[in-house]
C-alpha cells in the first residue's frame, strides 16, 4: 500500500488470494463525508495545489469468515481511473489476517495532498478496533519505484509513517520488502494540515461566509464603477472645456493677426 500515481506498487499487507473468491464484489460506498484539501505551495513535482473539496465514501460488511471496509475518494467534476482513489481492507477471521487491496498499491489523484495517508489511516483505525492481534504478511516491493530515488523515498516514508518496517536486501535499495507484523503495531496518522473533515454545519458556515464575501465584493465593485463613471464624466467635461479654450485661443490669435495686418 503506497501513495503513488502512475507507477503501481505492491501493498505491504497484501497476500495471495487468487484462489479465493471474495464476497461482496458489488459493494459501493454508502456513507459519505466532505474533505477539505488545504491550499499548499506549488510543488516542483506535482504542480499547483489550490484549495479543493472532495468526497470520502465508505461501506462496511461483516460475516463469520470475513470483514470488509471499502473506501473511495471522489473528485467533483473530474474522473479518475478505476484503480485510483480506492482502498479495500479485508479481514480473514479464520487465518486471523488483514490485507489491503488493490494488491498493486494505493494510487491517488491528486498526488501530494494527503489523500493516501488519510485512506491508509482510516483503514488501519478500522482494523485495529477489533482485530489488533491479527497479522499482516510481509511482501516484496515493486522494483520499478526504486529506479527513481524520489519515488522510492516517498514510498518508504509513506509506509514507515504507518508503522510498516521497510527493509532492503541490497545496498542499491532495489530489492525492498515489508516485514510481516501485527495490525496493532500499525499507526493510523495522517497530515491534518493537508486534509481535514468538513462537517455539514461547518460547510454551511463556509458557504454563508463565501456568500457574504461575494456580496461585499459586489458593493465594493459597484462603488468602484460609480467612481469610474464619475471620472469619465469629469474627463468629458474637462475635454469640452479644453476644446473651448483651444477654439477661443485660435479665434483670439486669428483676430489679433487680422487687426495687425489691417492697420
């Protein structure tokens, strides 16, 4: 489970489940909340990071054999690929194991806005509430991400801040893996400076404040337009006065010339 965009990675808690038919394939998020992506400085790698609001949705299912937490992030006015902004947390009660899907890694859009850490934190929090004694399996990490040092460092940081132990079998940091461990040892933190929940009342207050600011701006704009209109009227009057003065000066000069030449 890593926070990447274009280069898939291997989930640290993923296990081989190819031979197992998982239940609830058609479950869609049923509970929804608004998230605020705080405005941040432009990043050299990911570009501009303006203020933005997104939707967080989740659904939960349980039976005697398995439990599931399915989460997604929806971007208003923007479509993303099927594998992006989606994270499942599966619990196998018989094997007492927890694993994350998609198995090729958590991919988020937009990047570097705290979405990946938020989804991982929500999944870890949910799993630790009831199944902290369960384990997650170790797994090899994708070598492709290790080819770019910045990508590798970002991936490793993402994993380690959530309590996953990243180790390397070579000095070049190409053959990386995550050690198996207990769910209770994982950390469910995310960067609250980048991403925050927005409650309904708070959203209403923000909308009310925005409407009030818009009304104030309209009043200021109207006053500016009145000033511009006044300046235009004064400018027209000054132009007329200047034209009259020029005409009078020309007439006076012509009269003086006529008097001087007819003496």
